[in-house]
C-alpha cells in the first residue's frame, strides 16, 4: 500500500518527496493548501497537531499496523529506518547523519525561512532589522556548509537523509538571496544532488 503524503510545494515538503523518490517508496500526494488554511482542518490536525506540513500516514507501519508521522526530520528518520536506506546502522557512522539533519532542522530552515518572511514585507522599517539579522545568519550557515563540503562529498560521508533535508532548503537559495558561486563546495554538492534522477523527480512531482 502506498504511503499517504500530506504536503505542499515548500522546502519542508520537498525534502520528503525527494526522500520517497530516492527510496523508491510508493506514495500518494494529499495536497494541504496552506495558503487556504487547510492545515487547520481537524482531520489534518489529528495527524499533524502543530498544523504544519509535511506529514505521512504509512498503512504498513511497524508490526503491520498504520502509523502517522509529523515533523520532516522525524519522517526522514522513519523512512530511513523502514527501508534501511540513507542512514547507516553503525552508531559511529550514524552520528554525522543525525548531526547534519539536526543542523538543518534547527538552523538551515528556520533562518532562511525568516529571510523569506521579512523579504516579503512592504514596510521598510518592519523589514530592515529582520532581513539584516536573518540574512547574515543564513550566509553564516552557507559558510558552515561550504567548509564541511570542502573535504566531504556529502554532509555525512555517503549520501544520506541529511542531504535530502538540506537540499530542500538550498533549492530556495535564490529566494533567500544567496549566490552559490560564493560557496563553491555547496555549489558542487547542490549540482551533484540535483543531477540525481530521484532528487530531480522529488522536485518535479506536483505538490500543490
Ligand atoms: N519543523 C517543521 C516545519 C514545517 C513547516 O514550517 N511547514 C510550513 C510549510 S514549509 C507550514 O506548514 N506552515 C503552515 C503554518 O505554519 O500554518 C518540519 O520540519 O516539518
């Protein structure tokens, strides 16, 4: 049975379509139009109590019973555990996957997300402080990623769910005003990721 994938075409939603495609898991898209407040529908809140996409329902969960999962990081870990793909079993090798996944969840998502918010404000006074603060932090995060990728092909050695999480946000680099030419290692990694058929399909599948 296909996994039900509740989503919209945003960076957090795209992380999961990329992972599902790369893992070769069958899924059906259930669009939650967050521009029409569908994320507040009681049926959706029952599986995603924080009223945010993405969420999944896997009818073939652990022990064969259905399970729902919200929060994109939790979904990525669940899918990796389910398939045995894109996250090593060995604890030492698993640590960098979790580190870079949490780096994305706690920073490289919330920070560029704030740039997307403040950049859209019309009032210059409201916009200036937030845009400056979150743009600086976003640039710093790209610097951190560039240093990591100077001697790693992917964030955790082999390609992993951490790369799927990060590419979801790097996909919007133009929106948060980042020129990848200034971060050559990120650029090389981004182009490698986008050239993968599974990643390309994950970004092309209609989610809205
Ligand atoms: N930490 C959450 C963040 C999810 C998130 O921010 N989703 C946004 C779209 S990218 C959303 O659903 N916003 C609707 C709302 O806040 O009402 C995750 O990674 O799953």
